[in-house]
């Protein structure tokens, strides 16, 4: 399932004392943490590489691309 990248909310705009309810479009953001180690699930030799806030979508591909361009992995087959 693809995560939403935007959200609609209602806001009240006030202009020269006049109040109007209108819809507003917000970008959805969430943190992505990249951690590497021998066994991340058991906290063995774990090292936090990066925390970034981004619009959710294709997070796994972004992480692989980052690790590759930084020279941490040689190719996508290095990921379990």
C-alpha cells in the first residue's frame, strides 16, 4: 500500500476581520532512519547512518541508493 504524500485540512482564513473556511493542501512528511549492523534486530554492532525527513514513498529504494552512493554497499544484493 502506498502511503499518502499529501493531506487536505480545513483552515479558517481571516482577512480584514472576515473569516472564511477553506481547504488547504499539506505535504505529509515523516522521518526515515538508516541503521546498519551485523544484526540490527538484536542490536549487534549497530550504527545509525542517517535520519532524514521526507515525503513517504519509495523509502527502501531511497535508502539503497543512499548507501550505494556513499560507498557503504556495492550493490542492492548486499541488503537482506
